[in-house]
């Protein structure tokens, strides 16, 4: 019985760590989004050479936060796959922001668009299916 309580205690601590890490990453994402908007308005002047990292940080941070958060909520397989796809799309978009403008970065940018379309279509179709079941 003690092994079960130790395992539960360990999982509880791990969940707490992952939740705190997710919250920290969300704070970084929101704060860096504010910096991004401020840099666009020239309030922070002289940040042109930092434009790519400033654009990438919010995307990378929120994508990682969402990915790290998944074990704490223990979604079903379909929801986990959908969440992993969304997190990966944000991470890829952030990586593309750091790339020089080349054919590869353009193609990866197009892949990001396609992944967002797939994710949103999946969400719409899942909602329609759930709505149809509740009406019938």
C-alpha cells in the first residue's frame, strides 16, 4: 500500500512542477507578446535587429507551455493528438520566425498554415459531431 501512496505522491509533485512550468511559460509568452506589440509601435525603438527573436519567443513559449501542460490534464488519445498537433504548430511557427527568408522557411510557413487549417477543421468537425449527437 505504501508503494501506491509513494507513486501518487511522486505523480502529484510532477503535476505540480509541470503546472508551474506551464504557468511560467505562459507568463513569458504573454510578456513577450507585449514586448512584440510595443516594438511594432516603436515604443521601444532600436529593436529591429531583434525582430525575429521577439516574434519567435511568444510562439515558442506558448507552444511549449501547452505541450508541458498536457500530462497534468490527462486528455484522451484523440484530444492529446489534437493538442500535440497544435503545440507543434506553434513551435514550428516560432522556429520559422528565427529562419532567414529562404525557400525552406517559406515552405515551412506554408506547412504551419496547413496545420492550423487542419487543427481548426478538426475542432469544427468534432464540435458538429458532438452537437449532432446531443440533438438526436
